[in-house]
C-alpha cells in the first residue's frame, strides 16, 4: 500500500529538522561561552539537584569562615588583655612580697600602697576592656554593661552575668569567644574564711572532769598571744571537717601547750600534728595545721616580761592540765556572709540600707540570688525585688513592705537588713544589695584590702603582725587568682587550636565541594568543540538537503 506525503508535510519536516539542528548548535555554543555543562535543570535533573545542595553547603562554609575569623579576633584580643592582666598581677605580687618585709617603716608601706593604688586602677581598666564592636569583653551576655564598678566603701562589685557567647564554626561545632569576669576575676578562692576573736568567752570545757567550767579570757590589755586569721590550705577538708565542728575554742594550758575544743565541747587537739605542743618564740614552732586550716601563733612580750617564763605569761595553771582563770584563748569560726549595699544615683530620699546578716542559712542558700538583688521602691514603703543583673525587660521576683518606726527591719530571703528611714513618697529609690561570700574574694578586692592595710599600717609589733597576716592572705589569694587566669588562658589556647583545625577542615571541605561542582557542572571543552563541529556539519547538510528537496515537484517532470 503506497503512502502519499503532502508537500506541506515535507516542508514542515524539513523546517523542524533545521530548527532542531540549529538549537543543538546554539546550545553547544552557549555551553562553550558559559563554561557550564548544565544550562537548565532539564539538561541533567539529578546533577542539578546535587549542584544546588553543594551551593548551599558552599554558602554555609563561607559563613563558617567569617565566624572563624571573628572568633579568632575576639579570642586574640582576650588573650592579649589577659597577658596584660598577668603582668599587672605579677607586679602586684612583687609589691606584696616587698610589703611583708619586717624592716619597713610606715612610710615605706605607704609608698608601696601608692603604687598598689595605680596598679589597682590599671587592673580595673583591663577588666573593663572593650572589643572592636564596643562591647565589654568580660561582662558575659551583657556586652553593653560595664562589668566591674567601684563601690563607695572601696570594694568592687561585678555587674555582668555568667554568660559565655559562642559562634558556630562548623556544622556541629561551636566555640566560646569570650569569658565572663565572674569566673575570671570575681569567684577566686579566698584563703581568708575564718574569723578569730581573742579575749571573748568561749564554749564550755569538756564535761569531765569539770562540768560547766568555762574558759575565762584575759583582758585585752594583758593580751600577749596573737593568732593569725588563718589560711585555707585544703578547701575540701575545710568544708567537710572544719565547718561541721565550729565554733572552736583554742586555749593555752601552759606556755607551750594548748587545747582545741569544738562547738560541742569535745577535745579535738589530737588531730593537730604535735598534739597541741607549740613554741611561740621558736622559728617555725608556732604553726598550727587543723582541719584544712593553717594558723600562726605569735607572742609579743611587754617590757618586764621574762621570755623564759611563758607559763605565767600565757596561761594560768591553777588546775594542772586545764586552762584556768585568765587563759589566753581564741574563738574560731567561719566568717559569715557580708553584704555590699549601694544607693541608686537618682535616689531622692535620705534612706539608707545598713548592716546585713544571714538569719536563716537554709533559706539564704536556697533562695538568695548569688549575683545580688535590686530593691526598687514603688512608694515610701512598698518595694519590688529584682535579681541582678537588671535589664529593661526584667520582672520582679518578689515584693515587700517595710514601715516605721525607723530604723525598720527588712528581710530578704533569709538575710536581714535595717532601713534608716522611709523611701521617697513617689517611689523610684533603688538599692543594690550584693552578697560578699567568704568562699571567694575578687582579685580587685584582695588588692584593695591589702592597699588599705598598708595605708593605715601602724608600726607597733602588733601592727607588724597584722600587716604580715594581710600579706600572707593577699599572696595566697593572688596566687589563686593568677592560677584562675592562667587556667582560662589555657582554655583560650585550646579554643584557638580548635579554630585552626576547623579552619583547615573547612578549607578541605571547600576544595572537595568545588571539585564535585566542577565534575557535575563544568564543561569538557574538547568534547564540546568536537560536538559543535559535528553539529555544524549536520546543520549545513540539513540546510543543503532542505534546499534540494524543497525544489522537487511534479511540474519539473512535465515537458
């Protein structure tokens, strides 16, 4: 059966063939000019999807690279600042050792205090350093809040938080880019946590053999034995053993023997190396190590005293083996939490909040914010309590009312204070209350305390002992503070190493990403040029064929 092909069909087929061949040539030319194998998703749907995924990954890698640069810059600045802090602390330590010299006069110590004052100010400036964006380095999340301020009484308070900013530097890796001042400079282990009182009535002696007998202190004017505040040498032992038996009583039995009784009256002298034997006048013979604490006893003789007759000078031996009337004695117990209270700069009333003592330890430990609180009076008697630090969106954690007669008692979460008078009638008075925990003492407060001692140092033997004790406390706390800064510097070094490693890993991933993108999307020029040549020949042949075929018709066969 014959098939007839119409003229129009012949023309259409020819035109379609020309267009198809021309499109192939044009597409190949576009590939060559762009260098891309895939011009539209239809060219290779699977490869197109994969290329989009790789492009998204490349965008993430670019952001990670920017984050790595920002993190490295931030940590480099922090490390530089901490190096300066270490230099200042090292100089402060040298001055502290110098201040402990026994041959120094009061003027010499005041001269040292002047340089300490300069170093103290320098350290304050360093702790309040800013980064390139104008944010404070050591204020945690509160980059716009000055972290350390000096209170009117010369102490220092931390106003930042305990936050630590971080950046993502890889798909599953983040790095901290700052450290808060609370950890670095504020919560430094304090070696001075025990208060000792001389010339104060002490707890009862053990029941046998003298039930109800008490240790009678010598008058202050007759005091010849002086005891150092004590240094915490072992925090774990101090917390587990010393705190459980306070208050303790130390009393001399004779010139070279003393006894220690715990709060229940039990004799615990056997826990001390030497079992209560001591030679206060011998070099190194006056040290007491007890339940994580290290004390030092010193004898300051008065004119006319016989150094060979310490029995009569230090203890009454009316009852052999037991302290009698007029015994040199001390009470030892952990120093309670103190409070730093500051008035708001815009307060319009003359009201003051004074004192501050913990009256319910359990409530205080469980509820009082460690960062402190802000009292904001809404009128003359009602107030709101905010947890520090206080921001624009902070909400009260409690409310209260205090009324006269004044001074009136004000209780906050187990701590009791005294309000001197009514607040402003229209409200607006504010008071910042910050607990000063004895377990920690900030580096700035350690330096300030030593400076103040040197500025007012008496030149008497007792005054020299007091300076020696303050120097020992400062040295121990400075070492703790420098160790804490060094620990953070070590962590910064580890973070910098991680940044360097991540940077290399990200660069490797970027290279692999680009290689895969090249394999999937880039054009093979040799193959494309060969194909273009072939497609051009086909197009030219098709054009010539079309011309000849289109010229064929039946009229050419008529004669």
